[in-house]
């Protein structure tokens, strides 16, 4: 059995390729690529001579079985996409799934990915996020998709085309509100790299005044919806507690207040401690 390597390639700056990626691309028997012409430019840059095989959204199902047979015969193969990490919004998922079904070892290499690179520089929370790729082309489905993300509390990553950027931001404004914080990362790692942050309202004004904002590859990072605190205690509850504690102990006052106002006494106690009103 051969090995199937997942090899990320630069998303712009060719110097972002890793030494290990170059080494693997040189030594494998075949390189499977989404775009032969584009990958040839990269290989020539690093003096890599190897046989390229095609795998795209049109021929993926047809070619997968052929490539599995090549792997089963003992040949090592590497899969690359046009740019970035293979299978992230690109072909390759079916090939990798079939490789596992045939007990072929899959070896992933770390490397460039527009979504991860953009969120790192977004200034928004990165501990929890969801990746949604490209939004649907049809307007109704696009609107439905954004509506489904309105209450998402994780940071949201989207890819968008320059022609649809303004339309998408207007939809986000309409559905998620004018104050939703957004980062637009354009042409990441390239000469014209541009990262802009602000509310959706502010960014709409910016792209209207700057034609260059509507060009290039774009990643949109949207702040997650704020969680509603279900345990917010109204000020009247604290007023009741203050009245009761004048005539009884703090513990008893908390118990009675919690019972009257139908609040958990432990939550009420913690809030009273925070407000320093014991």
C-alpha cells in the first residue's frame, strides 16, 4: 500500500510553503491537483518535477477509484488544492474517505489556510469558531443561511466573492444588526493584503468608498452573538433583600428574598456578594 499525503500550498506568498511540503512533493510518485496549470507554476518555482493528475469537482467521483488503485499498487501520492489546505472547500474528501475504507494510510501536513490565517488576525474571539465556507448563490437560500447563524455564539468564518461582498454585508446588517462586529480579510499573504475591522455599518461605508475592497479573495469573520444571561437579577430583588436584612440575618434574608422572587438562593447569594451589599 502507498501513502496518501495531504499537502497544503501557499494561499498567496509562495514563501509560505514548508520545507516538508517541498520534500514530499519531490519524492511522491504522483501529485493529485485541483488545477494542473496553477500547480505547475508552484512546482516550477521550487524545481519540482513530478507527474500531475487531475481531481476537481467535475471528475472527483470518476477519478477517485483510479487513484485508489494506484495507491493500492504501492505508489505514494500527494493531494494539493489550487491554494491552501486540500479538502477545505476544495475536492479531496471522497478520495480521503475511500483511502480509509481501503486501509490506506493518510498523512496530513500542516500549512496555509485562509480561514485560520484570517481569524488569527481578526481581533475577534478565536477560542470557539465555526467555518461555513461560501454562502449559497441563490438569494433566498443565502438569506436563510445567515438567519440560521444569527444566534450562533461562536465566531463565524465565511468565504465570499468580491462581487457579492456588499450584498452579503447588507444581509448581515439586516439580519444580525448594525452593531455586529466584523473583520474583512482580503488577499491574505499577497501584495495587496488588506484587513479591516469594525461594525457591519462601518464596513459598508468603507467598501463603498474603496473600489479595491471589492477585488480579490475575501474572508469574512463575524463576531458571535452575545449570550443572554438568564440569571440577571432585577434591582427590585436587591431592594427587597436590603429591607429584609434590617430585621433578620443575611442568610434568612437571602432565603426569604429568593422564595418571594423565585430565584435560586445560591445565584442570588453570589450576585449579592459581587455587588458587595451584604
